[in-house]
C-alpha cells in the first residue's frame, strides 16, 4: 500500500512538469502541409501520374482539420490543372515520401527536403506575382499568411517501413538519428523563411498495418498481444521518442516558434486495439483487399486491381461497409478512422504545446 501511495505521489509530482494540453485552438489564415500519403491530397497523382489521387476511401485527417478551421481543402502544390486556389495554403505532401532523400527505389521523388525547397519556390513566386498583379490576390497567399500560417507535418513512416525491407530492427533504430537530422534541417529552413507555427504528428503504429503483418508476422512469436508486429511498433516508438526530443530542442533553440507535438501513435493504437468501443467491427483487416479475414490482404494484389493468382482471375474489391473498418487498403486508414482520429486530435488531449518556460 505504501508503495502504491508513493507511486501516486511521484506521478503527481511529475505531472507538474509535463507539457500543457488543451483543446486545439486552430485559427490560422493558411495551412502549409508536408508529408506522405497520410496527408496527400493529390500530389503524387499530379507529380508522376500515380493512378490513385487519395490513399483513402474519402477524407483524410488534414481535410478534417481544414474543415475545423473553416478553410477550403488544400490543393497539391504540383497540381496546376484547373488553376487551383492556394490563397489559404498549399499541400506539399506526396504518397511514398520519406524524410531522407529519395533514391532510385523510392515511390516518390519528393522527399521532405524537396518539399521544403518547393515551399521556398512557392513562397518566392507567389509574393513576386502579387507584387506585380493584384488581381491574383484571391488565389495566392498574402505575405502575412506565410508568417501567421500553420505548418503541419506527418512524415517518417516510410523511412522506417522501407528500412525494414533490408535491415534488422537494431539497424532500423540506428538509422533514426539521421532521419531526425534531416527533419530538423527542413523545419529550420522553414523557420528561417518566416514559419512560426508548427504542428508535428508523430508516426503511427506501423506494425499494426495489414501489409506489415502479412509480410513480417507469419510467425506468431513476431506479434504482440494486439496481433501487431512488435519489432515495427518498437521502432515507431523509438522514432517518436526522438521526434519528441527534437521538438523540445527546436523550441528551446527558437523561442519565438510555437511547436505542438501530436501523439498520433497513441490515438491510432487505441483505436485499433479498442475498435469495437468506438463503433468499428474490424480493427486490423483491410476493407479493400483480397484473401478474407483476419487480414483481407494479399501482397500480390493491391486495392482495386484484378490479377491472375494461381490460375484464377481475382479482384481486390472494397468492402460494402467501409465505415466499420479502421483500415482501408492494408496501408492506410478509412475515412471513418480518419474522422475519429481527427476528433481526438481536436480535443487537445494528445497534443503537447512545448513551452520552454516550464522547464
């Protein structure tokens, strides 16, 4: 009993030093987003004619956040067809993107450093055009929008995912510091160009994706108590710990910045492991896939494809009730899951505003 009381007292003492959390107060004139398929609103489709425009059956987390701010959905930087408006922001995220520079095997050539460079060109060109032609001010951000805007990030998952294809868990974890160095360099470049408001998502439970389980979880000993691949989730946890430290370091280095760290991992893992509690019927199985439960995923065929497998022509078709599934296609989340994650983000319970004056 004495030990229990002591533990509670210790927790109470530590709580006094924890970062503050509060309901998300999102009021910004514009949003500039960087990342991978988790927030790609058509960038990879426009950039390399990738056959999928969105890696979901509907809205993404970034869409729900834009809606919360009463701002239009973000148009991709690479999409000029139809002369889209960028007045309230721009999306530089592309599916398959990594933090580390892309290589010949990368799905997307638009790694984080390239996205940051694209932002630099976008800002310079927008301000140059506005200085010459005021008629375009309804489709391009004002200079103050760049200063007062929100800069959002969800990237890094593909670095871990790709590394596991050729490296051991220890080797993947050893790679994380170099990922952090590259990410820090990118956000500092944005800061130097006037960015002040940063919302940084950590990475989700990689080991709970059907594709990862189908590939790395064939031996039950590789799975944790939730049926997820333990090694991948440990690596994601290590990544998030270092990202968290980087955010504190950045906030201390640049006191004028406003850095908020969002614990996406915790939200998604809770959703996957307690899916029934939140109205879902499948926590891990893919809605759009092939093979049936428990994963409904086959590495040989992607969502929407028709292929000859073992002499039989089959199609990986979507389920009829995607609102009951957490996972969409073995790699990404359904609209229903994205909506749930967004509501949790907006409570502020999973956000840490990194105030250096608390330490």
